[in-house]
């Protein structure tokens, strides 16, 4: 389980699932799919993994 973030570029929130060569892989809060972000400065932590309740 990882941090819930808001992606400024994508204008949506999701869960960071992996980091591959500096690219963040993010899944939506609900439903299938994923997207990537190469700029961590555009990701804002909404709920840190330690505080997430959906484990």
C-alpha cells in the first residue's frame, strides 16, 4: 500500500503503486487502469500510506 496523491497534471487523485526509473505509476481510487507521472513536484500527498484505511 502506498500514498494517496493528487496529480496536478492529470487533475485527479490516485494511489502510487510503483516507481519505475523515476516515473510514478498511479492507479485510480476506483476502477481499473493506471497512469504515470514523471514529475514528483506535481504530486501532492493527500493521505500518507500510514493513515490510509483501505488496506
